[in-house]
């Protein structure tokens, strides 16, 4: 990790935000749950509520398909997109 990343992680802890480190997908490939860096497992609706409250780092909530959905903050890095994360 470079100095910038370490500073970013320290800032997240100070803000009380948790980072998503893995996702669970259903048989259709849709994300149905999230695992945070502290080991918590959040179902989609709980994660949506926490994202709206600003408790999860690097995600946005937006309205699409007639409902609210969680997506990674667009930063141009494919590896940290929710759909590309490790699964659990």
C-alpha cells in the first residue's frame, strides 16, 4: 500500500465508515450480500440502509430499475468494483 492508500484508510476509520471487501451473488450473478472489513455480513437491504446513512466507504446509492441500488464509486479502477470483488 502506498502512503495515499494508508491515509485514505485512516480517514475512513475516523469517519466511522467500513469498507466492503467481498460480495455474495445468487445463481443469476446478482449481488445479494456484502462482507465488510470487520467481518460483518450484510444482506442487500441492510447494506443499502447503511450506504444511505454514509456508513459504508466507496459506494453510492442511486435509483435505477425502479428501485435504489448500491454501486461502487466510479474511480476508473475495475478491481474495486463490487461486481469484481472476491466472493464469500
